[in-house]
C-alpha cells in the first residue's frame, strides 16, 4: 500500500483560508483518483479544511503543536511547521502498514498511476520524481521537466516505509527543523544513511506555482535569493537563471486533456 502524507498549513498563516482550502481540495481529489484502490491518505493540519470532497481512504490528524505566530512567521518557521506535520504523518501512517510513503504538497497534483505502479514495483525501495510538469496558475500553461523536477517541487519523494521510519527516527533524535524534508538536503541525508533513490520512469506530479499561497517562491528574485542562501547558486548565476525563465515561458504549452485527466488538474 502507498500512503500519501499531505501537510496543510494553518488558516492563521494563509492569505485566504477559503482559497487554500480549494487548492487543497483539488490536491486531495487528484491523490484520491488513483487507478488502484491500494492507497491511503494522511492529512496533517491545525484546522480542518473547508471542502466538499470526501473519500473513505482519507484520515485527518490535527496536530497539537503550536502554530507559528502569523506576525513573526518567516519562511523557516513555516517550513519547520510543515516538517513537523510530515514527521507526525509518518508516525500515523504505521497503522496502515504501508509498503511506501509519498510526501505531497497541499497545492500540487499527482499522477493517478502512482499507487498501481508502486504496487507492482515493490523490489525498488525509494523513488525520486525526476520528471514532472510545472503549471503556472496565471498563464494557465505548463512546462515539462524531463529531469531534475525534484529540485523544484516538494512532491517528489516516494520512500519505502522502512526508509521513512528510519529517517524519521534519526531526525527525531536530533530535531525536526526547516531543512529536515527540504528537497536536496533530504536526498543527501538519505544517501548518507545508505538509502538509494531510483528515478520514477514517468512524470509523477504537477508543481503548481504563482497562485498567491506559495511559501517557497513568492517571486523569482526571492527564489534566487533563497537558492543562494542554501548554497545551490551564486550571484553570478543570475543571467543564466533569468534566461532559463524566458526559455521556459517560450517552451510552455497549453494544458491538454491527457494531463488534465491523469492529474485531475481542474481550474480554481
């Protein structure tokens, strides 16, 4: 069984709780559209979302840890809150006895083939979503990432239950912090623990941007600044970064029915 873990940010940290709830409802609908019924969903939140969609495979867990103060919460505080929810979700997932666990951001969509694929590929422990799509909420267009998708999107790790529990135990012995589940730091930490990641052989997720509730990239300049802060880029990389953004916009395409169907990517 594949268990999806979705951390949902608090209404207190949202610009619009109604909009955050609608984004999450689309994500949840996408996750639950799996072609195989061998899956479960653990949603970890402070407040229950205001949505109409429901599914028998979904379990809500309301964290009893404090929410960051809306007046002082910066990116790191928000990420630490998200990571505490992921860590709690890993512990709760044990009741389902899963073979694998996938982390899903509460505004992204996923392929409906994931649960079926994992069920027939149990010999592989850990998958990395290396291919995917980036959907611009403003332009209504998408860009296809044929590799390195995992460097952009948080919905990119499918771990064996053994790997997830081992990793969670290690970070709980230290402390859950804002870098515990960050994309590349997580991969490096798993590698040091001896856990190999295999690339998923098909696009596994849609990374949805520019909808006003993204915590990681509120703007291109802020994204670039944070990449420098995390050691992934230098100031000299700005011209190449800006050029890539232009090329990406040129190569972006209108959504097609195949992607809309596979990922349940509906308009909001």
